[in-house]
């Protein structure tokens, strides 16, 4: 209310009906401005009775007006802001009280029911935790399984059946993994719903076939002469594989692992099945706490009723694409740096 009265005084808005006009003013100002003023007064009580500069975002509808998405030509009963509020916004802009700029708060805040306060930090932290769980499970298990199948497993019908199933699992729709995670990890094992742990477990199952296939291809690319030379100088089969063959295949293994993680980062369907569509306003402090991730955050905002959330959708997509580009650049860099031509 104090912020509204200060704005009313600056814009010479009649205060004969303080309640109605103050409510209209607060409908175009973010609630964050009131919290800022309160915190400043708490920190320094001598500010009471003085002019205090408070900066904060406008409400989403006010921002849409300045972006041309709300027009005066639209009938007043068909828009959220009436003519008086649009006039106040014009006067605020003419007086220099309103300025545009990059919304840094979008990168430092979590999800909110108010579009102007919504951010992607919680989703970024949740995605990072989930990818860590996925990498810790999928990469070691996938690499060891590929090494066993390619270097140690006997060639018989059982290994042929396993290889066929691995290739088939790589083509299974991702939502099937979500159903599997819901049935096994949540309903049977009791893993917390909507947590990075259960998300990482589901995505690890989905990424593991890709890691196995990429690792086996890298092992096959190592010339047989490397194995023969190691065995000829007295190395055991295990030493030849882990001391010579696997290090030479490591660039391809790392590239396949990074690309599988990038693929897992963009998945939405399996995460919807395990409850990660829930509204999570805070930042997760652990892998067992409720969290959201970037693809699901994009899905939630795009389906929101308020138009201002659609702008946040586009910004979140850019953040997700930056993650994808960085991971793919890392894969390309590793391959070019360590790749050998035989």
C-alpha cells in the first residue's frame, strides 16, 4: 500500500478513493517492490518518512502493454488493464520511471505463480542433479557391459540375444521408460516422486543402451594389432583391454556418453510419468527432494493460461539450447583432441 500511495503521489492520481486507485496501481507493479521497501525499512528504520528509491519489475500485463501485445484499441472489457491504468503507465514511461533491460532475475529465481517473478534457477539445479545421477549410473555400467560383451563374453546364442535386446532398447519410446520408473522405482522401491534421484534412474536406463552401443563401436575401431602386441609381451587379456585397448577407445566412449547425456537432458515424456510436472517454487537441496527440470519447465509454462509465461517459455528454451550446445561442443572437442586415425 505504501508503494502504491507513493506512485499515486508521483503521478498526481486523485486519492479521494485510495482503496480503489491503490488496488489499480498495485495491479501494474510487482509485489517484489513492496518487499524491497519493507526490507529497507527493517534494515534502517530512520527511512520512515523519507523518500526511498525502490526498483522492481512491472506486472506481466504492464510489460506486455509496453511490448505492444496489449493495445488501447482493444475494448476495455476485453483486457485486464483499463484505460486509467494504461494512462498511468504512459505517464510513468514519459517521466523516466520505467526502463527496459535484461531480466537477470530470470536466471537467479525459481518458478513462481507470477510470470514476472518466475525464473529457471530451480530447473537448472534440478537438471544438473538429475544428469549427475544419470551419468554416475549409465556411464560406468554401460562401459563395463560393453567391454564384457566385446572383449570377454563368449560368442553364443545368449550373447547374441543380449546384443539384439540392447539394440532394441535403444529404440524403445522414452515414455515406456517413464512407465517402468513409475512402476518399479516409485511404486515398488519407494523412491521419492518428482525427485532428481528417480529422474536420474529412469534416464540412466534410457541412456545405457546408447552408451553400450557407442562403447562397443569404439572398441571395434581399435586395431587388433594393439591387442596382439600387448599379449605378445606377456600382458594378460584383462591388462591388454584395460591398459591398451580401452584408453585408445576412450575418446569415442566419452563422446557417446556426452551425447547420451545431452539426449537425456531434453527428455520430457518419461519425467512427466514420474511426477516432475508438479509446481516446485524452491531450489532442491538434495537429490531426494522435489524438483523440476528444464524440459518440464518449458512444458508447464507453455501450457499456462497467462500469455506472459509464454515469453518465459522462449527464454527457457534458449537456456536449454545453450546446455545442449555446450555438451555437444564438449563431445566434438574431445573427439578432435584425442581421436587417432589407424
